[in-house]
C-alpha cells in the first residue's frame, strides 16, 4: 500500500553548490532526486537508505532515492527534497491568482519500487 | 430579437473582448458589430474575425462557442441589457459592471464580477478564483449587485466586498470573504479554510460545518430573519433544501484582529 | 596555476540575495579561473570556483546549430515581433542594465514580462500591495535589532552569511555584543539547520503558519485566543503569549520570512499576515519585516520593473501600456494555459523548475534563451545565446534583498557578450521591425479600424 | 546634429531679462539660445502664442528608493491612469506616482523641462541616478538626505566644524548630489531607537545622539553656505503637519540669520493652534518673515484636492497620518542615514484640515511680496500630483475661479483664514517667475529659467487662452535643449535630459575619518559606497558659488 506523505521541496547547501557545476550535471540531478525521510519513519515503512521510491500524485510521478534524516528534524509524514526537475513533475500549475504554484506542501503517494 | 455571436474561429492567444457589451452594440447592425474591435494578443482584430453575427439588437446579446475560455472581459463595464453566454468564458467577466445581467451556461474562470457595483451575474457551472473580488492593491471589491454561482467557486470569493450578494450553490475555496467590509456571501456547500479572514463587517453563511480561524468566536445559535427571505429567493434559482429555510444557525463573530463586527453563520439544524 | 594573477577586492557575490560585497577574489588570468574567494560562504565559494569559460562553446545557436550572433539576433527579433503573445521571463540573475533592455523590448513588442519573483516572493509583493510593510536596510538589523525572528526560511543553507553579516552574530552600534544582545527565534515546520543558531525554535504544523500569525496578531491586540490553538497549530498558547510579550517589549524587532510562507497554501495571505503583524507591533515598539530574497538580483528586477512600468512583476503590454495581474500575466499561469506563442527567457531555467504543464507548453513554442551555461531551457530553445556571467565577467548594478544597489566589479573578461549587449542588439532590431510593421499597417488603414478599447 | 531654429513672433515672458510679454524672435542653435544664428534657421511661427522658459520644479519626489516603493505599493492607482506609448515614446503607468517614463513625458506635456528630486538617502543615490536614466525629456538632479546622518551628527556633537564641512562635501561628491537636504533633523533616532517617538521642538536633544535639531540646522546652513553649493540647505522643518508648528518654522528661519536657506513645502509648516487640536492658519506670520528676509527662498507645497501619496523621510509623520485611516502604510529605515514613510492619501474638500491646508497654501502665494523667492510646488505627490499645476496656476491667476472653488470647500476652515479677502491675481510674468525664473535662480542654474543668449534652449510655447488651466495644461510646443520634443501637442521625438550635480572641494583626509565608522556600522563595503562616474552619462556639473 502506498503511504500518503507531505513532500517539502526546499533549498539545501548541496543543491546550491552543485547548481554551480551545472543543472545538467550528474551531481545536481542526484541531489534533486533524493528525498530525506526521518530515520525512524523509514524503519516503520520498511525503507532502506538508497531504496528507489515512486512518488505519485494527480499531477504526475517521479522516482527518487531515499536517505535517512536524523530523528527529530522532520515531523512524521513529511519528506524533504531539494528543488529541481523532480519536484517539478509533482507540482500543480494553478496559482490561485497569485502567480505562485503550490511548491512546498505537495501531497504524494510514496511507494518503494526496489 | 437578440444579437447572436457564434464563434467561428478559435483564438490562438488570449482575446480581450470588452466591446461585447449592450452599450457598444446598441444601434449597430450585425455588420456594424462585426467591425467592432477585439484584441487578439497584441493584435487589433474585429469581432467579425472570430464570430458570425446575426439578429437584431434589442438589448440582449447571445454569445455561443466551444472555445470562449480565452475570451476575456465579456461584459466588462456594462451598465444595462443582457449577455447570455453558451460555453465556458474567460477572465474578468462583467468586471466593474454597474447594471444589466450576464448569464453563463457553462463555467467561468478567475475574476468573475470583480469590483462590480450593480447588476447580476449568474454562472450555471463553476467559477474560478476571486469572484466579486477587489483587484490587487485595491481596498474594495464588489460594491453592489448579485453574483450567483450554481457550481463551485474557488479562492477569495468576495475579497474586500463592500456590498451586494454572492451565492454559491456548491463549495467555495479558501479565504471566502477575506477582508470583507460588508455584504453577504451564501455557500450551500462547504467552505474552504480561513473564511472571513480580516473581515470587518458582513455575513458569510454556509450550510455545512466549517473550521474557522482562532479569531472567530461563537456567540449564539438563532434564526436570522433575513435568512429565510434570501434563501427563498435563492430557492427559485437553485435547489435549496427545505430545512435550511426553517433551520437555525450558529453565529460566529470576527475577525477579532479587525472590528469583530462580521459574522459567519453555520447551519445548525 | 600561472603567474598571471590578479586580486579583486570588494568584489560582489551575486549567488544569493545577500549580495555580499566584501569578496577578495584571486584570479588566474591565463587559466581564466577564480582560484580563491576570500570571505565567501560555501555557496559563494562554489559560485566562484565552478565558474569557468567554455571557450569552444558557440556564442549563439539556432535550433542547436552554431550561428553568428548577428544571425541569432535577427532571428530572435523576428520571432518576437511576429508573435501575438510573446513573454519575457527570468531576469533575476542579470544586471539592472540588462533588465532595463528586456523591459524595453517587451514594451516594443507589446508582450508580457515577468520575473522569477512570481515564483519566489511574488506573493509577498501582492501582500505589500494589500497591507504595506515596515521594513529596513540590513545594516539597521546589525546596528539595532534585539529581537530577530526567522519564519519559514532556512538561511543557514540558502543565505549562509545572513546570520554573521547582518542579523544574528553581527555587532553594531546598539548591539556591540552581537548575539548576546539579541534574542533569536526560528519558526518552521521542520527543524532546519538554521534552528541551532536560534535561542528558540518554534515548530508549526505544516500549513498552519497563517493560523499562528493570525493568533499572534490577535494577542498583540489583546484579543482572546482559545487554548485549542495548540491542537490546531502545534504551538501552545503559552508559547505564543510569551513571544508576543517579547515582541512588544523589544527595542527594535525584525521578522525575516522565507518561501515557507509564499509557496504554501495561503501564499500572499501568509506573507500579508506576517507584514500586518509587524505593522501592528509598531503601536508598541519599532518593528520591521523583510522577505529573505533568493537570487542575486531578483530585487533589482522588481525595482527596474516598478520604475519602468509601475508594477513589480507580472506585467502585460498587449494594449500598448503596462497592466498588472498576478495569476493572469504571470509566467506559470500563461504557459500552463497555453496562452503564449513565443518566449524570451533570460538567465533562468524554467524548463527545469516549473510545473510540468508549463514546461510542456514551453517545449511547443519558439524560445529565445540567454544563459551562461547549457540548461534544460537552452536545450529546447529555438535561439540560444551564451552570455557572460554578471559580477564575474561583467560590471553593472544589482540590488541586494533590502533594495540597496551595489556596483559589480569584473574579475576577468569572457569571450561571450553580456546579456545587456545581446538584449540591446535585439531591442534595436525589434524597434526597426515594429516600426516597419506599424507603417505597413498604417498604409492599409488596419490599425485605425481597430483601436484598443477600454482598459480594466 | 541639432538644427537651427527661429521661434518667430511669440509673446515672450522672460522676467529674468526684464521681458514681459514683448513680441520677439528667439534663435536656437546647438542646444542654446543665440543672438544670431550661424546658418539659415528653420522658422516656426509662434505668433499669438506665449513663450516662456521651460518650467523648473524645485521640489518633487520622482525617483529613488521611496518613490519606487510607493509605485510597487499602489497598482490600483496606476491601473486607472495608463500611459500608452507612441511611435517615439515608451509606455508607462500614471497615477500619483507615475513610472519614470510617464513622469518625464508628463512633465514635458506641462512645459516643465527640469525637476529636482528632493530627498534621497545617500545609500540610494545609485538607485535615483539609474531611474533618472529612464526619466525622459527633463534635466534632473537630487538633494541628498544628510540631516539625520549619524556620523555627521557625531561630528556636530564633537564640535568638529572643519571635519564636518569636509564630510558634507565628501558625501555630496560620493552621491553626486545637488545639495544637502534636512528632513525632521534629529527625529530619526527617537523614531527608530526609542519606540517610535519623535523630537517635539527644535532644541530637544535625542538621548542617543545628544544633538538638537537646531544644532544640526545651524551646522548645515553654515557649512553649505561656506562650501558654496549652488542651492542652500533644503530644509523640511521639524513638526511638519502639527498644529502650532509655525513657531518651529520661524525658529528654523531665525537660525539661518542672514545666510541662504530654502524652506521646503512651507505650507505644511504654517499652522497655528494648540498641539493635538485642529490647526489654524499662520500664513501671515510665515509670509511676513519670508517677505522681510531676502536670504530665504521657499516652495509652497500646495495641497490640491484628490488622490495623493504621502512619501517622506519624515517617518513619524507618515505613521501619524496612517493612524487616521488604518490603511496600508510603509515604513522603511535606512541604516545610519534616514527614515521613510509612505501612505496613500486623499485630500477632500469637506474635511476641515484638508480645506485649511489648501487655503493656507493659497494665502502664502497671495501674501508673498517677492515672487522670486516663493516657488510653485505641491511637494509632488504629497500635496497632490504635479499634474495639478495648471489648476493651481488658474487658482492664482483667476480671482473669480478661486472664489468659486472656495465656495466648494469646508467653510469653517475658510472662515479661519483671510483667503476671501485676498484679491491678488498673479500675472503671466509672475507665473513665469514662480514656475521658472525664480526656482532657476534659487538653484543657481544660470542657464535655466531665462531666454537670454547662452541659456539652455528649454522653451515652452502656449496658446494664449482665458482659461489658464487649459492653457498651462497643453503647451503647443516644448523645446528641450534645442530639440523640438512636442509640436502641435504631439511628441515628435524621444529625448533624455541631463543629470545635474555639483562637486564641492574637500580635504581627502576626511576619508580616513568616515571609513572606520562605515566599517563598523554600515552593511556594505566603503569602497562600494560612492557612486562611480559610469553612472553619469549625460551630465552637467553646476559650479559652486
């Protein structure tokens, strides 16, 4: 059964530094397709570091790699990803008259694929 | 007999058709109407390039087409007469109108009746964001008139409205009646979140339970007299369950960060 | 490393909105590399260190085939002039001088212009238009602030020197002991790497920032708030009351906020609630607020747009004068609704970070792209220019996040033209083509027949 | 290459050269007025028309950080007043705070060819110059805010006069300003540092700085006169807008002794009455003092009814005004240098205070004996837009019109003034003085405000009409630097005016004093502070006197 979770895309130092090497570079693409999940939550969900997960919602889907985040940083049900091409695929385009798509709190179904 | 506009060409880019108003059509033959300007993106074109025009003007305009979603500003600034649209319409329908009536058999998108001061708009389908709202930066949204949405409306319905009525048969989005100064909003379905944020005065009514902001407080449960009257009026437009007419309503007052003189009324049975 | 070394002092890093202007760059002129960037943070070090010139890369391409710059300018101008609804987008990573040319082009072609502000702090711009703001330059924070609150932002990773240079450990006129003279609060939905810098971390349930800000506003005005606020927001009434007391009693309070507010449900109302809170607090003490802006010159883009058109972003010229309406004239909306028939993209990469629906439309229309590197957008562009990097290879003006303008110093020359040079050339050619088109239209009497109608 | 032009047969009003409506030909060549042309000129027949030098606005807010913030703040104001482009000109947005292009073109369409931005914090100097590059037609310069500069106040406190003078000159040079501007001197520190309070009188010392407004005013008057800046210190007095403030204004003027000083928007500083209660008119006391002191120039800051935007470096004032309506308000603090407040505003005929302000402004115009020292202004956009100048001119020139207008406003306010008793009507020549020749002289712009040989060929030509508002609203021709910009009411070409600034001398050693302060308390590098010459483009250095 896929788990419904809240995806928070944001900036990270690594995303920032790898950006300078080029958005088409492997490093940037790696970093922007890696999600952080609370270490205990990973155990609960049976995910291991490096597992491939499928994130899916009504907009689209994306495959990411998961890594554990030290306990106490991410609340339950929340996963973090650095902004990039991966998070775009799950982003709705309606901006509610603001110009801004909802880019931070994205509800996704998370499922392990390998 | 009315003037009929039948869409014969699909705009590739947004079209601005603020000449589609009874005042501009008055005294025009179909050939005259065809010559009236529309903007197709930045390109000045004529109504006749996109619509076949027939009939005779008697105060009513019928617009029909499958690709009207890019046609903006229909009825903007109108003061009299009737526009009936068969199809889905684009933004700014009836913007700043002061009188007359617009009926849409279809859906409307964002900015239905922004800053209108009078007249009536009825949408048989759904509407987008900012129904009857103020434009950005402005202190006042609609100041009079009536907007009826049979389906759902999205965020910011009645943003900063000063007077008039908005009635929504389905659900409304977030921030319904945000910064409202006065006037009434009826939502037969569910309210989104943060209803009435920053409202000074005015009434927002819903038939469903809702989570309100921490700055709204319960005051009483009662049967407001005007409710029956207005719901009776609405029941001639769309189905309003009998019990709503008879029922009592929980009154919450707010927004306490402002004057606290607004109210949200939720059907209590 | 060669012997041909130059040191550039007081250089400016344009990577983020901090726009730190105290860089000491060591430049190897033969290698065309910056070998050392003293004072830079981790992001700035990468910005300078990874900057190299791809000498072999073509300066201009049409449909991925190298062409002369002149040919590309001609094709770009023709594409734009022939479009009915062309958009200009980007501009936050280039100089004000280039931005001015971009607005001029868009005015000439009666197009639509928008900047990355719309997907950054655009909602805060809308909020400003609703409620105003009490704000300041960053030096005031350094000199005066005894209470600093970061809300929905993670400067430790996005603006690493914000704490040290301006707001937390910085020592100033009335804050001689730096952090010891301040109370620092971080508010976020997750414990970010910024949290340890603070005296206090307040964790809000995701999507409940507005409720917390609204409750704070009520408490500032001495209105009652129900204790169930904790169940709703994750923050106890006691914590809120304590924060309110602290805010009312400080000498100079600051609220910094990030995209945790603008990019989540509520958007401009979230920013507006925070700006209104700062305004309310001025009944009791001096209080200011400031969005922590992202790209190096995104604030300059807001400024150039505002002085040239009256509006900060999301501006449309199709009626022959500027009009503003976020949601209608902002880029994500226009692309996702497939309203656009050509695009001029400057110094940004929407094909990488926009919602998929918008990217899909971008792939269908002729795109003209100016960028310093190959990007997702340059790869799908009809006309692609490679330009030199602002602040490293070009001079010019940028505005820091607090609207303070700074003049850039060049480290070394690039073989590629500047954005300003390309845009100026495009502008010149566009104007010629537009005038010719106008005369042709005038000759057939076309334009007179269909004069634009009323404006909303 | 500019062509040689003959303006033939116009009624020339050139008060600086004693010409009052004489029929004369003017010759223009190379951007200047010449006695005789060197080649056959293009003749433009302006017979039956009124010829004047281009207008000079001595005090307005048209560019820079606060102006741009006020633009961003008010899309609703721009939306109702679009400014379409033409084949020659850029488009823009209007309203009370127009975009840069609309500002330049609209000044031109009123016959103004020079305007001075009256308040720029030094750190925003680069910004204002950038906006000037996009402000067409007019020549422009700016006054730099130095009256709340903490470093300079410390020098005043220490009594280091010599260093103070060099530091002021350094700042004028570093920012490329025209003169020093004082706004509510001494008021920033209590505002920012003492829970939004303010100085209440000219001799009150703030706790943190320990310098009184009077000390600041004295120091600047002395120093700016010593430096010989073309325009004396431009002073926005303390207590703007408060009842009873005329005494502060008189004290400020007295502080000058017989030294040159300019009092900005003096209408806002001419109120009698008890503090905290409704103001009364003190226009007689103020006008009398100005009349008797030839060292003083002032601009009126007339209030015109309708939409305005309050934008000022006087942050406490803006906060006070915000209190009336609780609508959107901006405060913007500038480190070590200035404050700023912005409030969208509207003056209404029926409101006592607004009507009184309107009446006091008119009284000041009508009671003033020397038109050379009182300049027409609305403190755009504070008292109203510069677009209302033609109506203001009609109010001054047309007694009957004025009486009709007086009837429309709050009578309680009018009854407390002597406006109804003032029959004076300004003549065309007097209008030419208060809108052109006078401000040019007050600015020491020797080539402007007159039409003698050598003057800049900045010329406005009006159809002569009885309705002076209509006349001044639409000049038939506007010539800028010898180029015909407007012909038959239409723009014929685009043109970018010059940037005007001054360069007083100073001792370089002052830099070693400024730098340490800077390194401790500013947030940008000292080396990046001064505006470099790349921003100058087309400019003119106005010599010191």
